[in-house]
């Protein structure tokens, strides 16, 4: 199976579920960042997977769940040979339609919420495994056109279960998080949503009602990275994904990322990558 057959940025179906990904397939994502248009839910049953999702480097291991929202950029660093996981993918179009629906607000995870490596309580473990097995059986017995009849129920149940897990473990409870880590989280979220338009640290500080000096001090003390480098990381990850997975011209990529011109984008890219965009595109 070729690389283009394995890496899918989105799915043409409203939802897809599986549990048979081989480590060699997952490792295709280690070659370069991949921008996901779809939303992906993962339940790790065995083994572990280390990856960077947007600006967060994390290890997802046995008994943990993750929700990677549409628009995220992911790069895998390592995966154990004994990896076993369930993945449930919702298409960008379907997720967008659900986010516009007022009937799902009670069970839906917050808009564009990234959840990585949340521990599934033992009391929920069996129920979640049974649910995933049930969805997998349902997916396999239905014809492609019939699966849309169950899209709402699958989306509802998986988001409801994930919300309960997060509530039980305090993953989404701000009151348990130190102030400096809240600032880092909010900064990362803001960068993920706006890096394609804004690279000036001052803009982010202004949006967060903080002084630029204070924001930079907190980010550096907690993460060891500068604000500028974290913004650049998203820009470079997005650029690499476009260069490897699309036929976009350098000028088009520069325009999408709001660089003054292609020349400035090329200099920016080479400063961080050590290669020009074209050299990177042609590399193995």
C-alpha cells in the first residue's frame, strides 16, 4: 500500500471506525506533519504512541483517550510494535454541520477542543470498549449509504462518553490548573487558530490581555520555548504538510499564510528548516 493510500486528510464518509492500524502504517505520519481536516477520536488499548499535535508533544498509552479536532496538525515520533487502538473519524463536513446544530450543545465537547492522553477511568473502560466494538460491528454490516442513518447517534454517544471521562478526571476543569499553565494552554489554542494570519507576539498578548513581556516570560518558564518559536512551529508544520501532501505552489502557500511575498516565505522557511521549500518538497 502506497503512502498516498494511507495518509488521508479527510474522509468521504460521515464517519469511519477501525482498530486494525499497523505500526508501519502509523509511522508514515513520522515522515512529515499531516494536517487533518477530519476529527479523530482515539482509544488506546495496548502499547503507546508519541506524537506532536499542534504545539503539544504527548505520549498516548494504554487506557487513554484523545480527541484531535479538525484543522489540527499531527506528526508521529514513535509507535510501539504492540500498539492496539480504536480510531473513530468524523468528516470535516459532518463535524461542521454538528457544530452549527443547537441540538448537540449539551453533549458536545467545546468547539475545537484538543484532548490528548486523558486517562479513561477503570469504571468506564469496559463500557467504552464495548461501545467501540458495537460501532465497529455496525459499520461493517451496513452498506456505505446506510451508515449516515447512524451518524448522529455515533457522534452523540462518543462525545457524551468523552465528556463524562473528562469530567471524571478533571481534564477540562480550569480550577485544577495552575495559572501559568492556563496561560500556556490559552496561548497554544490561540496560536493554533490564528498562526496563518498573525505571527507577531504582541498581537497574541493583546488578545489575552497580557503584556508581551509577561506572556513571553510565562511561556519560556513553563515550556522552555519562546513565543516566537511556538508560533513558527505551527507555521512550519503547516507549510511542511502543504509541501508534501498538496501540489500548491510556493506563492499560493505564502499567500495562505499571509507572507508579504514568496521570497519572504522562502527565507522564513529556510531559517527554521535549513532547506528551501522546494528542496524540502523534493526530499525523501
